[in-house]
């Protein structure tokens, strides 16, 4: 088995490569890559302690989305610039492959299991991101009310 | 982030606002909105930007509805003049460089730093500028495929094999093939990726075919589109969310189809 530390480094390098594929500006690359690094670390820690498909992804997506909102305000760039590369390591490429591999070998129960896992991860990523939008919305509303 | 319709008309009109006809203001605002859609911006970002620009130039009421392939917008000025436009967009890509630059332009417009007449030139500048050369994009694809092969549990030889397969997959991005039909193009890309993986394992480079395949899948997977679709659905942009969801699922099915065809053709070589 590949050690977790190697996996985290590989995930971070892959995030950097994806940030280049998404054409993130050179001066914003370090921030986008940092988001991917954080996502990998949280994902592996929670997979070891909590397990399952939902919790690690939803927490990692939440933290990455929160980080990208912070970076967006500091660097005056859209939050998507940091969010897309940061979340790419969470994308369920593995389970999608195993879904179709099981379909190919006519193992339908297993295929359904992997399909559900893929779906769960997708919903977890979306849910983590929307939770941050909600937090930002509520805090700005509270801030505006306090200012009055 | 979450749309707040009550705050939209608060933007103070700029001093020069009366110089422009409603048609002209809406046309320029939609130029910006269309550019955001083309480089992968979300529906609510487009709607928000168009509303901000129009109200900065004195529109009393602005209604925008953005889909992943269409923008509909109408404005009404304080003197009762109205205007409405529609824009159709055929192809969208993920280009964070353009998104960043267009965001900068729209911020400057709302602060009154640049005139509406200058927008055309600025947009043209952005369309022609290229942040990374094609060679760097191909290398990026190789590194991404290799990195994810290790991330999902492969060894160094799997990473090299995945990088070689990723090279051929990313090479297909250079000619504008994907203008023909996105679904056929995805099948072709998946087929090439799987074929390269199977061949490389057959010739002894890389041991885990699973990890090599996953590495190349990550280059074309619609996982982010799926996450975006879920976010749009939860946001309340239901139509846009469903459109993206259907696109994401279809792309995933096409990837699976391309891989299955390649495995049926070349699978016997490996086993």
C-alpha cells in the first residue's frame, strides 16, 4: 500500500496540475494548490477516524469552500478560482471506475453499491459548498444589521 | 452569494448614466454576462453581475434569467423606456483566468472607473490573451493523471503509465475537435485513455490497471459539474441545476461507454 503521506503529496501535485488546466493565474496558483492540500489532509484524517463516504467529503468540501471565500476576499478574485482546483481531489473518479468495472463483469450488486457511493460523494461536495454560502450569507446579513 | 432581491435596486446610478440608451446598457451588460458564462461562471454570478451593471447605469428594474446555455434579460429605465435581449451560448469551458479578469472589469464598471465604450476593447484583450501555452497544458494533464494514479493507491510505475496515457488524452484537447459533438468526443477520449492504459500494462509498464485508468478518468470526469449541479439545485436555480445534472450524468455514461469499448477490444491482450 502507498503510504498516506505520499498520497497527500500526489494529491497536492495533481491539484496544482489541475489548477493549470483550469488556467488559474500564476500568482494565484499557490492559494489554489493550498486548498487542494487541505482537502487531501482532511479527507485522509476523516477517512481513518470516521470512515464512510459522506462525512470526509462534506467536511473537506466545507473547509475548502470556506478557505476559497477567505482567499477570494483577500485576493479580490472570484471564489470559484480557488474552489474548483481545491475540490478536484475529492471528485469520485475511483468509484465511477469501479462502478463500470463491476457492470462489465456483470456484478450488479457491487455496481449499484459503487454507483450509490459516487452519488453520495457528489451530493456531499455540493452540500459542503452550499453550507459555506449559507454561513457567508448569514454573517454578512448580521454584519449589516450591526452596522446600522 | 445567496441572491437578495431586495438589495438590488440600492446601487447608486453613476453620473454619466443618462448618456446611454437602455438598449446599449443592456447590450454591454450582456456582453459581460455572456463572457462569464463562456468561461464557466455559475448562473447566480451572471445574474448578479448583469443586475449590478444595469443598476449602476440607472436601470430602475432589471430581470435576468441565466441558464448554462442561455441568458434572458430585460431592463426598465426611470423614464419608462424598456429593453430586452437574449443571448445563446453554445460552448462553455473552465477558464479561471478569464473569469478573474472579467470579474475585475465588472467591478471597475460598477465603480465608474471605465466607460461602457471601453468594454469591447477590454473583452477583446482578454479573449486573445493566453495564460499558459499548449505545451504546459499537456504537461499539466500528464502530471494530473500521474498524480491521481498515486493518490488512489498506485505505485510510481503506475504514475508513469498514467502520465503517458494522460499525454494522449490531453493531446486530443488541442485541435478543436470538441466543437463537433461533445458526447462523441468524450467517448473518443475515454477510448484512447483506456487503450493506452491497457497497452502500457501489456508491455510491462505499470502493474495496477485500475489506478492507471482512474488517473486518466480524472482528466475528463464531470465530478465538479455534478457538485455544481447539486449546489445550483440547493441554491434555488432549479432549471440550471437540472441541466447541469443531466449533462454530468450523460458525460459519465459516455466515459464508461468509451472504456467498456476499449476493454472489450483490447482486454484480451492483457489478461
